[in-house]
């Protein structure tokens, strides 16, 4: 207010002396003073709001957020060596039994299609000549594995037991960015999105930030378009502008089905965690706005919305099984028919002793029916099946997910976050051995969950 009074005094001083000062203080000068005062009041109000700390986050929510992050990493790392094993028996034969912990990937992958994947963009190569995204812009030393004549190269060759795949590492990077620029979760979403996109481009285009060999289509598609810019943007605001323009341009094209994948859900997890203290709708809407910047595929957004609402609910104490039944009943996933199918398949599995191989086979059969591949509708339905079955059994859930094969890393990341959050609501944290066994990301996860807003 002192600043406002000072400006007012200066304006009054500028008015010439006369017998009738009310007339000399013209309407234009008054409007200038009034407008300036209003703007300063607004600015001060905005500053006050930005300096306000949010209400303290309940300890249970804080722990649920932490366990969700751990759960995402653990489930992804357990599944990594058998990622995209579509014949479940290949898991048992290749690793001397069903997985019970962390393992490095075998040198050979029984059903790899890495070498026919498009290193210049989304999808498969099919002999087309593309400008290289892999090796040139991202995954700098991995191109030889994409162009090899060896058809059995593992998607995650060279990684160690407990290591995480690219999308999970990218989600961790996103959380670190959020903590760095908006630890108290009070800044506008637009500013945080700019920071996230800037660090995404920096992370992906900087050699040595990770050791994964594979990246899914949305990364390749994004950087294919990014590299064709006359001056590829590197600053957050410019990258967001590029991404928004790209989204508009894609509205006139057929959707790329390769981008309608469950891998997108992994990237939403740190953002849902950031907005978990907001309302369910605010969290879901904000999460969809984020994913639009990397996935210009509107058919994906209803699934992102549903997952954000589900994880938000579990983080805030909602029963996971109740949440799964609500989501599975949604028309996006097929409505009541899907819900009844899930419950029927659960009933089939329950006919066999818990922990038995017959019960695992029932899970494998269920996921084979619901969808083992990456495509979002089937993959998310399979994830919901596992979330319901293992709502109070984190360890059992992440192991079953891995041993069912298919798109188990990204399905596992989305599942692990739910089961991790639910473990807190059930009164038990994730067993420490799974946290201790993580690979290169372990120390970064420890730091991130320690520094998470509170």
C-alpha cells in the first residue's frame, strides 16, 4: 500500500496549481491513478498467493505418494528382463522358473522385433528409409542394435538386474523437475509443464542419461517432428509452443495407433502425484493437458483421465477394488460388460490355491483374453484385473504382472503405482527388499521421495 500511496502522491504533484484543483485533476489523470492502483493491487495479490504455502499434506497421503513412486519403479524393473515375452512359457524356460526377484535380461529375446522397428519415427520400418532419430537425436549409441541382422536382440540388452526402462526413468526425471521448480505445488501448471518439457528434451537428447536400448513410438514420433524444425526448440516455452502447434497439426491427420499405448500412463504418474492434493477433476484435467504435449492422439485422453482419477483416489485413501470396479464400468472400457468379465476371470482364478502355478496360469489366460499388448484399452483392462486381484498384495501383484509377460513393464509401472499407494492405505509399506534391490535409479528415487512436497 505504501507503493500505491507514493504513486498517487507523484501523480498529484504533477497536476498544475489552480483555483479549482478538482477540475485540474482531470478525468484522464484520475483514470491513470485508478488503473495503476488496481494493477499494483492485483500484482501484490498474486505475489501474496504465490508465497502462500499449501495446507500441510496428511502423512498418509505423503507416504502413499512415496510408495506409488517406489511401486512404479519396482514393478517395471522386475518385468524388464521379460518385457514383451508373449509366450509365458519362454519366461519359465529362459530363466529357470518363474521370476521371483530382479534379474538381468538374457542375451537373446525369443520374440524380439527391435530390428524391424522404425528408427526414424513411429511404428515399424518395413524397409522405408527414414532420417535417423535413433542414433542421431536420441539413444545415441544404440542404433547398431536397431539395424542389426540379429533378430533376437533383447530390447533392454546391457541393463542389469533391478534397472529401469526408459519411460520409468523419464517419469523419475519429471518428478525431479517438479521438485526443483515447484516443490510446494503452488505454481501454475503452464510454468511447470514448460520446465518438464525442457528437461524431457534435454534428457532424451543428451548422451549417457540412461542405458536403455529401446524407446517406444511416441518418443520417436516427437523427436522426428522436433528435428525437422528449422531451429529445434530447447527452451521450455518454445518446446511447449512447438508441442501445441504439433497437436493442432495432427488433428487433420489419422491418429497414430502406435501412440495409443499404456506407456503413456507411466509418464502421468509424477504429475498425478503432484496434483494429488487437488480435487479429482482438477488432477485429471491437468494430467490430460500434460499428456497432450507428447501424445497428439485424442482417443488416448479418456484413458488417461480414468487412470488419473483412479490413482488420485487411491492416493487419497479410496479402496483400490472399489476404484477398479468404477473405472471398469466406464463406457470407454466397455461398460458393465467389461466389469462383469473382470469379476468372472477373478472367479476363475480363485478356483486354484493362492500362490500355485495353476493360479498363475489362470492369470496368464485372463490377460491373454483381455489384452497383453501395449494398446491402451486391452492393456489397461489387464492392469485393472491385476489391481483388483492384488489390491492388498503388492509383492504378489508385481510378480504376477511380470510372469504374465506381454507389455508388462509399462503395464507394471501403472499397476505398481496403484499397489504401492494402496499398500499404505492397507497399513503396510512395500517390503524394503524390493527398494534395496533397485538398480541405477535407486539413489535418485530415494532422493526424490525424500524431497517430495510436504
